[in-house]
């Protein structure tokens, strides 16, 4: 176990995964090896949890051990219960323990992003970088933290430049579905960084287009960002970038009166739909 650290046996049925857990669970051989170890020796290092409502506990460290324990048929697991944690403290434990147990190089892009962002935010706290909490994490995991994760040493420890750190901080701003595409190699890291500057609604429109099988290049991503920063990125422009190439703005915007538009359109049609119809009508007219 973990030295003299107090722990208690807690029913697996009372354990709840950490909300929005940012790390992927083990699969394949890695999970099988853990399962066999637990079958033979039990859980050697207690999991770390915090109490939540209804007498249950939220898992902070040990998601994989708990999944393997379920598979092995265990009813309880040894756990250290941490009370009085803020959500920021809880997230710091989640990320730090995962970095102890895994190589940084083994993490997916989205996992690296959340780890860097969590530690970056912890450092900005007035109370300083939670060295007290990190020291306790070391004790809880029975693992020497030779790779303690501080922004001052991150480049040296993981071979990351300041620019790369900045990119991962940006990537953490992507919506979850785009993070998943980044992890799967469907979009490049530079593309993901550029798309992170877009508003959530704009990212969601792009996700819908990518879900239909479309690809996106860094040139397209840059064009989308430029239009977003000008406040002119809507569904019509996004589709145009993907389907017809991009047409730079060369003339000033023209506004039509409601009275004029009412002659051709119904009250329920959106500005994007109206713009699309006008564009098609103009193309048809000019092609003649």
C-alpha cells in the first residue's frame, strides 16, 4: 500500500468517474496486464477520491485500477479520501497523477493540452503553484515525482518549445469533438490551434461539415479565422470555404431593407438562408 497513509475500503458501487475526465482509459495489452496484476496481487496503491452527494465518491486517481478491479470481480477497493478540495485542486490531482503514471509522450494531443492548461492555471493562482498539494500527491501515489510539471521546466523535461506550449494552451479551447479529431489525426495540430480561435458556435458548424467527410487544410483554417476576427464568419461563408474556395471581400457590405426582402422571402428564413438564395440567383443571372 502507501506506507502509513490512512485509507479505507470503499464499495466500487459508490465510486463515480471524475466529471469530464480528460484522459483516455487503458485498452488492449496495457489494460490486460493491469487486470492480471490485480487478480494476482490486488490493488497495491490506493485510489484517491473525494466525497460528493448521496454518500458517493468522485474518483481523482485510479480510474484504470477501478475498471480492472470491476473486471476482476472485486467488491471494494482501498481508497484515500480527500476532503475540502476545490475543483481546481481536484483537477490538479487528476492531471498530476496521470502524468506520474504515463509518459508525456504517450498522451494524446487533447490530454497534453489539458495537462498543460491545468498546471498553467495553477501557477497563476496567487497562492502560488500548489507545491503542498503536489507533495501530497507524491505521497498518495508512492511515486517519486522526478518529472514534476512546472512551466519553468516543461521545455527541458519534455522537449517542448515555448511556442509548442502556447499551441497546447490554445488547443485546450477546442470543442470536444474537434479535440477528438485532433487525437485521431483527422486534423493537424496547426489546424487545431487555428480553429481554437473561433467561437464555439463557429467550431460546431465546422464540426458538422467535417462529420460529412470533408477535410480541412491550414489555408482554409486561416481563412476561417480571418473571417471570424472580422465578425463576418457565418454558415454560408464556412460552407463556401469548404465547397467553393474562398472569395475575399472586395466590396463593402450592402444592407437590404426589410420591405424589399419581404417581397422575396418569408419571415422565418434566416439571414444565412437569404444570403445563400441571393448568391445562387446572382450566379445564375451572371452565368447567362
